[in-house]
């Protein structure tokens, strides 16, 4: 079946979609050039305009000169800007770009559903960043034309003829998509139809493609909706009682006649059951988070701690969290304490998740940098002014107190029937020795998240940045480096635990230096970093032992018998790796 595009009363078959790269498939480099101009104290458009008039840049894109030669040539050719421009900095501005993953998902689905050919034409140059970018794009396009490889650049009409020829279609059967008028005009001159993209607006473009191809854009949501499923019987809640209570407490939000159009259960997480609610009348999307059923260890699963942390951060800081609405400690409503917050759309990167494996490496690496930037922002907050209370004595060692706490939780689980783990007990003893020789200030205090990892973040739908932090169940006033070590620990773990990172994606030195730059803290020594990661493995082993203990008692959500067995092995693995990490090769000391 042919798809048709109607232009000026004519019916045109569409056999191929040809995309520009910068400004369509990836964010426009114009944005970075404008930022560079402002950095130099110039008008935002100054550098971009000057570059457009620079023959050196055109030669670079046609492959006539190498990037190193361009960096030397461009400065004296920049007219009034000569002497202000640094060629190497300019190259970094032009290298790579943020990939529009929503559009990539749409292109991938269109190829499957409509059997249409796709291509990219890009004015680019030889560089590692560009090579990585086009390498990642290869599975989604039948042809990629890079200007420096074919010695021609847009808007040269020959490059559009070449693209159609490579695809085996006539130019009249192609639709070219770009954000720049001269390129669109040239494509039209060879008989192609065109679509103009404005301001990196990929959602509008995806809708246009849907209309053009008689195709449902919802088939290509990127990423797929955050993992939700039907509510398990053991976690069913009385929605009528819930709505009656919410109307009483939040009449501006919940009307008396309001109904729940949809209730789903988030399929990630093993701690506090979390529900997605969509209201029938207003369509508002909410999230309800509650304590698990059954007997709980003292101090665990505190809805109050989690709610107050998110509420304070949302009201008084720029740390990204969902908007909170209400905390309920009346167990007669749905059986346990709970709180209500807004639903934040975006991506959840779960351990071992398929979404991670589809991401380009630089996209994931940039997300790690933004996560560390967000962490530094959290640690710089004046925690006393926000109402967070220091429960330990001034001058006490956070790590020693935390070791005591998790050892106590572990022993409580054992008393309730969970097996003992020798590796965990040995790690406790070794950590008590190791903490005495660290070089950083052991008594420093800030507000800490307590479970800082990519699992507990909602990432922006398409960009490598944090849209919202979640799960403040373990938040407290603690040592900031405990959060940093815990975050970096995840890529050190062996399969199947690793999944949110890997040694090839995560540059520990870059991230620790970035953190130090933002917080003013000294750069960590390698020995201190190893201690922090071992401490984090101990903490995670303590959390896992607690979940395992509750799973054995039947009070944990989303766990089957096979996973229960893996939990026990996981606790032993975490504690064992923590022990190994503390001992340097050929030495018995940290």
C-alpha cells in the first residue's frame, strides 16, 4: 500500500524520508554556538553568523581540510571576531549533539510499519564525536551521507540527487526534512517534497509524519511508558475510600464526583508499593506511594520522611522532584501510611533494562554527569533552613553510625527468620577498621538522598538530564560522600546487578572531579574512593538482606520464587565484593 502526501492538489507517493541531522535528528549546533557567543561576551548570533561566512568551515565540511587545519585557519578568517575565537573550543561546539531519541523511536517504528526507506544527509566533518554519532544512527537509516566523505555539502543540489540514487528511488518520491530554508529550497529544486522543522520541535514533526503516512505516532512513544501493570491482589487498595478521603483533604484537586479512570502498579522497585492514578474527570495523572503490608522493621518504610523531604525540596529549592500534595498517616483509609504526588513523564533506567542498551554511549555518559551535578546541588542546600534534622551528635563519624544501623537491621532480619550471611558479618568488621584511615573529613554533614542511583531518577523524555529525583525513603542528614560513592558503585557490580552503567561508560575521575568542582570538596584519593564504594556495597547488601527477609515472609511486591533465590546470592555477592574491594592487591590494608 502506498502512502500519499498531498501538495497543491497533487497526490505524491512517499517511498523515502530523508532527514537533516543537526536541528532535526540531533539538537541544532546553533544552540551551542549561541552559548559560546554569550560566553565570549558577544551577541548570541555572532559566532554562528561569522562561521556561515567562513570559507574554512565550508572546506572542513567538504573534506578538503582536516579539523586541526580548520582550527588554525578559522581564527584569522572570523573578521571582527579574530583574536576572540579559539579554534579548538569552536570545534567542541560543533562536535556531536543531543540525539532526539523520540524521533529515532518514531523512525524505527515507521520503517517496521510502513516499509519506507530512510536516510540522513549531514554537513559534518571528520571527528571522533561525529563517528560515534553516525555509528549509532546506522541501524535506523538505509543511507547516511556525510558531506566530508562525498566532497559536497548542502545546499548543493547534487547531494540530494545522490541520496535518492543511493536509496534507489526518484527524488519526487522523497520527503526531505530540515530546519534551514536554503537546504529546503535546494531539495525542492530537484523535485523533493519538504517539511520544515522549527526550534528542535520533534513532537510536532512526529505528528506530521503520522498524518503524512497514515500512521499512529503513539506506536513509537520513547521510551515505552514507565513500566506499569495491573495491581497485584495483595496490593489492591479501596479507591472509593481513597477518593472520599482525598476530596475531603484536597477539594481543589479532587471533586466529590471524581472517579479513578485507571489505576496501575509500577513494576519497578521492591520497597514501597507505588501506584499510577489517572482521574476520569480532569485526566490528571497522580502517583500514590504507600508502605508495604505486613510487619515492618522499626524505622523502615517511613512515608513521613520521604514526603517531608520531597515537599521541602519542591517548595524551596530547584532540585527536581515531583510536586507533592498530601501525607496520610490514617491507616483506616487504605491500610497503611501513604502520600500523593504528581506523575512526571520521562524515562526510568532500571538495572539491566533494555532501554539502557539502546542508548548511545555519550547520551548515557552525559546523563551521569547531570546526575552528579544534581547531587552536588542537593548537597549544597542549607539543610537546617529546610527543616532537616541532624539526629547524630555533632562531630560523630557518619560511617561508623551507619555501620551500626545496618548491622542492627541485619540482626533484626535474622531474628525474624532470614539466614545469616558470613560475608556480610566479615565486611562489617573490616569496614570498622578501614574507616579509621580515610583522608577525608568523616564528620561533614549535608542533606543526603541515601539511595542515589539512576533507578531512583526520572530522566527527561529525550535529553540526558534528570527530570525528577524519587525515593527519599533513606534520606537523612549524613555524609555527602556516601551518596557519591553509592552512585559510582553501580557500574562496579557484576552482572546481573550492573545495568545502569559500565566501566566503558563511566569515567570515575571525571565525575569525582566534577563533584569537587561544584561543591568545593577536595578531590578524592583512589583509596578513599575504594572505601566509599565498599561501604556502599555493604549498605546495598543491608538493603537487599532486608528485602530478602521480607520476601521470605511474603510481604514484598514484584518478587517470585526464582528472584527470592537470587536475592540471597546477591547479598553474598555484594558483601564479598565489598571485602575484595577494601584489600589492595598484595596488601592486607586499605
